[in-house]
C-alpha cells in the first residue's frame, strides 16, 4: 500500500541513545532472519566505532511508544565516503518512516561533499525501489557466506597445506611471532592486500595506527587467529579470523603478496585460519566477498562456505 494512502500514527525522530540499542538489534534480527541474531552489544560497538573525522548522525523513529526504525550515517575506515543504514521494522514499512529517517539524517549531515553508500538485499525489490527513488545507483554486488566448522575437515585439505610446505612456506599466528619488526612487515602486507581487493571503491590505505587497532589490538582482533604465511621470516600470505561482539567469527583480509600469487597460498592460508578457529572452539565462521572476486569465491566454494543472499551496494553523490 503506498504511504500516501495510509496516514499511520505520529512519528517522532530523535537521537539514538544506549537504551535504544536492544530495539535496533531486534529490528535488524527481524529484517534479516538468515543472519545471526543481532545483539544490543553489537549495535553499541558499531555506533561507537564511527570515524570521528566524518559526519555521524544516528536517529531512531518512534511510533506509538515503540522504536520502529533507525537511520545511521557515518564514516567507516578504510571505506571512503559515508555509509548509511536506514531500516524500518518490517511491520511498519510503507508509512513514510524510511523517507523521514533518510531525509533527517541527510539534512543533519549536510555539506560534507562525500559520497554515501547503502546496502540492500538483492531480492528485496521494495528496498531497492526506495533506494532508487532517493537517487542511489548500483555500484557493486557482494555476498556473505558461512561455514559450519563442525563439518569442516582439515584432513581433506592436507594436500593444500603440504604444497605450501613444499614451497618452504610455514604458517604461524601473529600471537606467536609478534615483534615491532613483524608489525611493520605485516602492515605492508595488509595495505597491499587491502589495496588489491576487487572493489569498485578502492579501499584507502590504512595508517599504521588504524592497522594496529583493526588487525592487532581492537576488541575484535584475535592475534592467535591471525594466520601469516612466512617465507623465511618474510610475511607473504595472510588470513585473519576476528570475533565480533556477540561471538560472530569472521574470516577476512585473506591475501597473498603479488610475487607469490597463483601458488595455492591464499587457499592454504584460509585452511590454516579455519583449522585454528575450529581448534579455538569456534562453531561457525562468516566471510564476505565482492561478487566480481571470482578467485576468492572459488576458494570459498571449495572450502564448503554456504552463500547467503546477494547484497547490492548503491551510491549517491
Ligand atoms: C527501504 C526501507 C528503509 C523503506 O522504508 P519505508 O518506511 O517502508 O519507506 P517509505 O514508506 O518511506 O517509502 C517511500 C517510497 O519508497 C518506495 N518504496 C518503499 N518500499 C517499497 C516497496 N516495498 N515496494 C515498492 N516501492 C517501495 C515507494 O516509492 C515509497 O513511496 P510510496 O509508498 O508512496 O509508493 C525499508 O523497506 C527497509 O527497512 N528495508 C531494509 C533496509 C534497507 O534495505 N535499507 C536501505 C535502503 S536505502
């Protein structure tokens, strides 16, 4: 039903406070039933980690005493521009709430000159129509996928690890080899890998401090699950598992130095990362890929990752 045909109750918008995090988490859990349950703790973490240098606006919409939607605009290094989430609870859509939230968030962050990105589930034609109506155009598509570690059998990949060993590559985790020199070398590898990701919007290089926070010392970093492939003492491959608030484990930032690509080291690093994660008692690992990243999608399929619904990334400005 078009919003113009249904007046609905009074809607008020106000700034998000910590006591709203549980309601926001519940809205997200209802919207994305294929995803793990979202917790208030995760929302607090996401809101807290916005880039302080870029505009940040976080609003909730209230109707009939309940929180029925939220809008959140922020910078999230290493991504350029701004990320926008506008979410309306499934039972309150088509009442104009999304439009109110989007316009309010945009107005409060006026004059930044930055592009704004949103993500919409590809099968959600209604939300895509909303995004198009507000001037967003498709830039990219990506998918999350997940692997059940209870059925992941590292022995099935013994040949992969053996081939790496035959090439004199040994795998270690950062927790065991962490030195100032190794941090510097890993920083170089991190920015190489990040810069080479096949994204429409290339990632900005991390500063050393951002690298340390995201990869080594942030609340989700797990140096004991940060796998590094070493040739002598030189890091040439990497794959990390981080554990976000709420316990969701993510495998990301898998990469190989250009000089060492095409030799199975990306797959071997991921096998080793999953082996370590399973040994650490993690049940399930998630990952996300751009759909143009054919080599990584092939690796994930071989490992047994199950693809989740495709997500469209759209940009305005
Ligand atoms: C996208 C979303 C925020 C829209 O919220 P909403 O409050 O339902 O949207 P509105 O009522 O303000 O809709 C405004 C216009 O968008 C378009 N639209 C919104 N939902 C639509 C649907 N299901 N089908 C077709 N058009 C739709 C229509 O043009 C609508 O105007 P109309 O109702 O007068 O025809 C909501 O569907 C949602 O939370 N989706 C999941 C999150 C998401 O993908 N967010 C990113 C969006 S940029």
